[in-house]
C-alpha cells in the first residue's frame, strides 16, 4: 500500500490510470469504515482511501482537539483490507487558500445537524469536493449513519455534474444497537452503557416529542429528534460526546 502526504506525488501516481473506488475518512477507523472499504474493493479495479481530520467542519475547537487520532493503526487496517493507496494530506495542502473559498448549500444544510453546528456542512462539502477532484473516482462510499451528509453530497455531485457515483452503505451497529462511530471511543464506561438507548428510543417512540422526553429522562442532552421524509433523525449528547443516528419510519417492502 502506498501512502501519499504530498499531493504532487499523488497526482503523478494517479495520472493515466483508470478511475478507482474511494473512501474518504477522518481516521479512527472501525468496522463501519471497513464495510465501506470492503464494498469499494469489491466493486472497483483499485481502491483509494483518505485520512484527514477536517478542521473546517468542526464548529467547536474543543471537539476538534478531542477527535481521536490513530493513524498507524488506521493504515494497518486499510492495507489488510486491500486498499492500494491512501491520501494523508495536511491542512496546508488541502486549504492553501486558508479556507477562503468554500462550498455552501442553502436548504438541507441548515436543518437537523446544520441548525446545531453552524458551518459544519460547508466544511464537509468543501473538503469532499476537493478530495473528489483529487482522486477522480468512479465511485465514492459514504455511510448512512451520516444520512444528512450523504444526501448533501449526492446533491452536490448532481449539481456540479461530477462523474463520481455516490454510494450509500448501511449503518453498521454494535451488538447492542449503537451505531458505530469514531466518537464512541470518547464515551466513558457509564456513557457507553447508556448510549445504545438512543437507537432503542428513536426506533420505538411513537413520535419525536415522546422520543425527546424519553432520552432526556435517560440523561441525554437532546439536540433534536425529527421525522423527515419517512426517516427519523436524532442527535443527542452524553457529556461532551455528540451522538447521531437515524432509522427508517417505513420498512422497505420484502
């Protein structure tokens, strides 16, 4: 596996080759990420991943500082999974303009997580567009845990006529139902025992108001629970850790 921290070296390596599959990540990899990698490896002649903790999508500097980083372990997992190349750029490489140029969406990005994390989706869309332009993949893979993000990236690809297919992959959960997330590493033992209740409550509650009340009783600080287009979205905090999840309200036909 080749690792590129210099973009010029990456461009030389990419030149003249057929389009790969691509999995962009912020590292601290878990089986949810690896499920995306497995899909990419299975569907493409070669596969690229990236690891970049994107400062532009953090509205809270403390959250950025606390985000888990384990690059050596991540690289080992990606190599074992069959990734051929990894982009490992620094902030200066991806933001030579110091984030003066950025991409914004004016409707969906202002709702749900966007309403509680100002500027978050500007940072997400900007860095994803940069990475897609650098990699020029045939397909790029994103998890449905970040369903709002997935819909925004799909919309961006369509709006800007990108030739990359944006592929959504199912949420991977722990045995107790908790959606796998790098942020779960920051939960203390008591919080980790409580965290699966987020999925249970939004799956069983009769409506958003009932879910908010149940989560508050369990010790969550709730940002929102909302039903949008036959899907229930939720974000809530346990201490300093913000958890998100979503579930379909109507089960797909067999």
